[in-house]
C-alpha cells in the first residue's frame, strides 16, 4: 500500500513541483496519473520508490517511511520503469540486462536464470535473449526495460509513459499485460498522456495540475467530465466526444469504452425498430 | 554532478558578464599558465585570490562555491596521490616540504577549476562562439565547440536521470570498496555515452535538414567590440604575466616552512 500524506516537494533550483499532495493507493489497484506537462506527475511517482524525498509531508510504502530506508531496499517492492529505455540499457545482451537487478538484489544463479526466462517469455523477447539491446527497435528496447523490472516481480509497478513509441498492437499487449498483473493482485501506477489508452483500461484516474491533485476517482467519472479535463489540457476520449455530441438524442454522456458504446447503440436502435 | 553546475551559464547582467569573451579567455589562460609555472603555495594562493573579486562582481558566488565543492573529491585525490608517492619514494620520511608540495599541487588544481568556472559562469555560449568566429576559427570548429559547451548541463541532467533509473533497479553507487565503487558507475556511463552519440547523430541530421553550411560566408547580427573594461582586464592580464615571469625566473620564492623560520 502506498500512502502519500500532504507532500510538498521543491527541486534544488527552487521550483516547487508538488504543493500538498495526499493520496492512498491500495494493493491491487490500477491508477493512471494524468495532467499537462510540468504538472508534477513524474515528480510524484519518483517519491513512491524514494528517488525523491518529500520536503514536507510523508510517503509510506507498506507502512515504511521512504526517508527511513534506501531506494535499493524500496525497489524490491516498487518496480519503476522509466520513460526512456535508453536511460537504463547498458549490457551486452538482453539476458544480462535483465539479470542486472536480480544480481543487485542477491538472487542465486538458478533463480536468476529462471526469472530471466520467465520475463523474456512474458514480453515476447525470447528470441532476443542473446541480442544486444542496442540493436533492437525503440519499442523492443522499451519492452526489455520493462522485462528487466518485472523480472524481480515487484508488488507495486510504476510505468512512466509506457505507451510512447508503441504501435497499436503493442499497446493492446501492454493493456492485456496490465490486466494480467492486476489479476495477480499487483498494484499498477501509470503516468501517461494517452487518454485513449486510459479510457480502454478504465482505471482509477488521478488528475494533476501545477503540483496539486485536481481530481481523483473512477476513470468513467473523470474521463467524461469535460470541465475538469479542459482545465488539465486533456481532450476527452473520442468515443466520449461522440456520445456527448449525440446526448440530445437521449444517449448517455458517460461512455468511455467502445464495447459499451456498441451495446448502448444496439439497444437504442433495437428500441426504435421494435 | 555539481562540478558541471559550476560550468552552467546563467543569464545575469554584471560588469563581468559584459566583458569581451576574448579578453576573459586570455585572462583565464594567463592564470592557467601561471598556475602551471609555479609550484609553491604562496604564488598559487595569490592566483587563487585574484579570481575572487571577479566572482563577487559577477554575483555568481553561489554557483562558484558549488563548483569548488564538486572539485573537493578530485582535489583530495590529487593531494593524497602526490603525498603518498613522494612519501613512498623518500622511504616514508615525512617532511614539511613534502606536505607543502602536495598542498601546492592541489591548490594548482583548485586555481584551474576556479578560473575556468568563473569564465564559463560569466560567458554565454553564444558569445563564446562569436569570439571564436571573430578570431578566424573556422565556423565548423566554433560551432562544434559552442555545441559541446551548451550540452554539458544537458548531459549532467541526463546523468542524473540515468542514475535514478539504475537506482530503481537496485544499484547502490556508494556500496563496496574503491574498485567496486568505480565499477558501479559502468551502468551509468554506458547509457550516458550511447545517448550522447545518438543525440549528436540526431543533431547532425536536424542541422543538415535545416541547410547548415549552405553559405560559405556567414555574417553575424552582433559583432564583438572592445570597451574600456576590456582594456582594463587586458592590463591586469599583462600585469599577471609580467609578475609571473619576474617572480618565477628572477626571484627565489620562499616556501611556507622557510617563511616561518
């Protein structure tokens, strides 16, 4: 469980990036943090594994205050995949890249081997086991970065902009993958601008603006609220836009999912014909 | 990365910022050469003091102190290695001159860091490029130079992000003995180098697609001109050179231990 209590944070340059953020993420929850550039999203999630420590307030991971422990100790429970895979890839082979964290955490050789195979398989990278990560495409490098974190099976997974540079198929895979992790009881936090991706996943949504939380609730509520989204420079999901424009025909405004939309439309059509 | 902070230019207006970069550069080089020529504490300390009024006139004391703080580790390393090697070659008979020369060599390094930090803190990359161009350096070279200077803070920031990313994967930079600690930086350095190379290739492509080098003869919107302050700085520089040559070659400089006796 992640608990953020009245956190303020200022960078050494004097910029106050967080101005009193409070939230709780329960185990097994799927949270999407959204907001315009510079809203403090990445700054906030960097507090979750102790990379940044609050200037005022507290961050607790499973009851442990982040100021009282090290990033390495927190990292065992909190996996953090950075936005740009090139900021972490350094090994000669994909296999070694994945083993890096496992060795840091002191797993024995047999477990390391098992975990590598498992992670490669999970992300469809088995064929690249002995390839240099630098030879892979952008999307593949991103998956290697993800595999290198998933390999140690952290309870909480933080993904910073996971959909950037991924084609539609990869995004769909990622979505399936998140659902799978969620069914195993993992906590997932994503930071993203990709409203379509979020609307397909329908997680809890936290909207941030200028270092503050402006909205926090079910995706279906927040993603269909034009006023709140407009303030955060976010455009409504396309399907919601259509339904809002058609609301004069008696259609509901709070639709974010394509399948739900189809059901509603079919029902309306049937009612007319019937 | 705080050493790099000391090289980061911030746009401030002060008499020092307005000086001609060419004069400032000659001044820094004069200090540099003097620092290399002397190996006694007294003249090196005098050189150290010369730059201080510039720091305060330019109001960059905060950044300047940060860059010196960043140099502490290397300075300590220089002191230790000099001291140990001279102690070792003399069979571990520690004498006052030995300590003094180790201090002097450390001071020399501090003077070099100090003067270059003042130069880079008070000179914008644009001015620097302009100065190089007006000194007849081919534009390709001056451009490469200014770009390199401009990218130092970008790289420093990137190094921080990479360190964060690796820490999040359980890397502990401060763990282990000396050799292990150096090896700990491999996962930071490789991504840094790779991304610097990628960035430079992208920059080259972006420049070419914007017709870089299409005209052989370039003109500049601003031209550098020497003002009264610049001649004054030149005077100080000449004075430093004259005094250096005089004290270095025509007098015997006492060491501190001789001074006390």
